[in-house]
């Protein structure tokens, strides 16, 4: 594979951008080799600056659930741009997208738009703290909630990929207010609540974790958290930046039938534009300024072009609910393909899968939390990544990320993915 142009761009980028990239995992550090610079994408395919073509199994880390450059979204973006890309004043689409989100996610009664998932989670914990008049939050090891200071403690995604789940620059004062429990460990949560009586404002988690690879909540885990929050006046926050509108129209909370108090959203909600949102119970959301005392603002929040893209994508998902069964069927085919290759080659790696998210873990133990995820052979993951890339399959460049299937992936792509995995596995 010829990647001269990408190499040239990366060399130049390193002079002007820290590490040559605007988000760390993109640098391919965990898998070796140089990152590819992408020129365009359409449907299921990415094209790099050297005109190599790849089947995309990341979907821009989730947002492109309909495939790239979907006509419905493209048209709405172009329509919005012509009326000026920004007003900094209220506009019609903000009302329409809020109404649509509230109709798709029953636990969300009011919603505030922001510009990223990071902003959504930062704002949600400030709100939970303001509402409960308590300082501490409880998060789970290996869950990633963006790069806000309070969350960069045992964080997943790029933080663990770079080997820095705890970042320098986060003050001790901030860190002491973040309590940690292993994912799926209800007993530990109980202990922490008992040890910190009336001090915990919120429990925040990815209801299905996607940032330590795909990790699924065990029987009774989410129900147990709901109950503990109710008994102790704690705000339950589901960070559905990744799972929202992906696992179902109403996200993981619909699949598991648990209503959190607050929900954070991002990725799919922007149709590929920079958008996030947080919402939930009216009585809590009415604490947000200017209705209430908790301050949160944004010059470009509710931006008309971003709203047009998000609205088009959410509207499409809402009016085509059959898409979720299709996504799941495609994902099952891919995962079945992987399983049969693993069996044929006597490899007993672990696969986790739910809806259109899955991960192959290079370990032979069940992956249910951060500790089991970290048992993976990341060297082997690197070989797998590079082998798939050579075969034209673009994976997330880290063991600790989930893969996402888009509606643009069909039979032809499913077969190519299986045969590419076969060539890798046969060489093991
Ligand atoms: C991606 C992600 C975030 C951060 O969103 P950004 O838009 O990258 O700031 C937060 N939480 C979860 C669960 C995510 O997957």
C-alpha cells in the first residue's frame, strides 16, 4: 500500500500540531505505523490522500451511522449554510431538534445543546452538583466521559490507549472529588456510598461501555444503580454520547429499560458536525441558567448548520426504525464470520457484541470490566490492526475502542471483512 502523501502530511503536521494530530488516538501510536490522512468518504468507504480505499468500521467514532455523505444530511447542511452559518441568536431548528430528542428519549423532558460530548458531561456533573449541593461524583474505571478534569481518572479511550488514564494537570483538589468503582461491581458502589454519606452528587457511567472496548452491563447492574441512586438522593447520569441513537432510537436506556435522571449525548446527534447535548428531568434541567442558577453557555451552541445535520439524521432514524434491526443483522453476520475464523484457527479470543457495536479482545478471559480489558495482548492487536488495514479494512487504532457498523455496510463488505480477518488469523 502506497501512503507517501499521508507520510508527507504527517511529517509536516508534526511541526505545527502537537503529535501531528488534533486528537491523540488518531496518531496510530498504539498500533504502530503512520496515520492515514483522509481525503473523502462515501457510504461505507474512506479514501485517503493516496487514493487507497478502506471499508470504515469506526464511522468517525460513531456519528456516521447512516454511512458517509448521506444525501439526506448533505442536503440539509447545504440548505442551512446558505442562510449564514451562525446567528448567535435563537433559531427554529433548535426547537425542532429539542422536541425530537424529547420524543425519542422518554427520560429526557428538557435538553440543552452544546458543542461536544465533553461539554455535555462537564455540564451535566456541574448541574448535578448544583442541584444536590454535593461535591463528589462516582465514575467507573475504564469509562470515558470526554476530557473534563473530573473524568481523567482511570479514563478509557485515548487516555488508556496512550498509557495515561490519569492525566497530569488535573489537580489533587479535583481528583479527590471523583470516586472510582470497577464496572459491573455493585458491591463496591454500595461501599463507596456508605463511606461518603450525603456527599455524592452523581453516579455517571456509559450504560454500555465502549471506551475500554465494548463491555456490556451484567444482569441487574443498571437496575441496582438506579435503586441505589433513588435511596440516596444521587443523580444517575447515563453517558450515552456513544450509545444514544445507536443501540436503539432511545439509546441503551431503551434497551435495558432503565430511566436515568440525566442523559448526555453526542456523536450521532450531530450527524457528523460538532454537537453534544445534555437533558433529563424537568426539575433538574430547570436549574440551568437562565431558568436556574447553574451557569452554562456557548457562543456556537445550537449552531444552525450543526442543528440541520443533527436534525436530518435523527429525523431519518426516527422515521426508519427498521434500520436498527438491519444494523444488528449486519453486525451479527460480521461477528459470526469472526467467530468461525477464530474456531477454524483454534484461537480463543473474546468477542463482545451488542446491537451495532462490537470488540475483539486479544484475551481468552471474559471481558466485563477495565481489569479484564487490560489483560489483552496489545502487541497482537497492533498486528491485527495493521493486517486489516493492508487488506483495506479501517479499524479503530486501539484495543480499547468499540467498532461501529453503519447502514452502508452490505453483503459485499461483510464478505471482505471476513476474508481479511481470515488472512490475519491464518498467520497467527
Ligand atoms: C466520545 C465520548 C465522549 C466525548 O465526546 P467528545 O465529542 O469527543 O468530546 C464522552 N463520553 C462518551 C461515552 C464518549 O464515547
